[in-house]
C-alpha cells in the first residue's frame, strides 16, 4: 500500500515543517538532552519525517537509523534526508534487526495500527531501547480507530499497556486529530551501568 502512495505521501500528509520542528523535533531534542552521541531509531520512518524534524536541531555525533518496510518510501526518505548521520534499513517493526538495548530513543509515529500485532511491535521497540531511554509513539484514537479491529487501543488503555510492558513515566497527549502521542521511559535496572 505504501509503495503505491510513496510519491504522494508528503502531499497527502501536508506536513508543515515549522510545526514539525517545533512540536516533534524540539521535544525529541530535549528528551535526548545532553547525550554526546545519541543513537536514535525511527520505526516506520516513512519519508523521514522524524529525521527531517530532528537532525537539523542536533549537533555532534548523533546517529539516526530509519527503518521502513516500503522500498519506495525508504528511497524517497533517503533522498529527502541526505544527512550523513542518517541511515536507512528495510525491516518490519515486529522483527527489528538490532540487539537489545541498542538505542537511546525509539520513535514510531502513526504506524502501530498498520502492524499485524501492535503489542508485539511495541515489545520489539522496547527490547532495542536502552535502559534510561525514551520511547515516543502514537496510538490511533480518531473516528476510524474502532474499525481497525484489534490494532488500536482505547485512549485510557494505551498508557496502561506501556506500563505493562515495563515502561514508566508514561505521558499521553492529543496529537493532531486522529492520534494520541505517548512518551514512555525505560527504567534503568538495578545495578545497571549506562555506558
């Protein structure tokens, strides 16, 4: 489906890049904080929305891995985000090809409802997130959400799901019209040292 819509995707979404920088890029940059060399994963990266909003705000040796299963979306994203700190990989969210605890931040926007198992995709994202890191994801809650059977969660249920999966400091807010935006922190295990 996304291969067919790839060339029109940005115009369909009608991104306002000043808005994206302010309400996506800047909060992500603040969450990354003072890490000298943050490693970030964007799951379901599409045409590079997260990278285009975030990377211009970061200095230093940040790295962004953008994972996208659609070849055409990936090709357009790589062209629109030519930053050398960004790399692209074709993969699915339920089988992320990374070791545990590999990323300081994992972002996945407007993607979960398109996976066979949103819970399993979340488990994978949390698996590759380092203790002390942040997950930023969306949950579809708009008028079409009830028709996407088994792939969306009621607004009150999604934060509880993130907590069931071991996350803390969960915060949910309205995101655009159809989605809630959810921040969640992966706690540092007792005795763990972040390197």
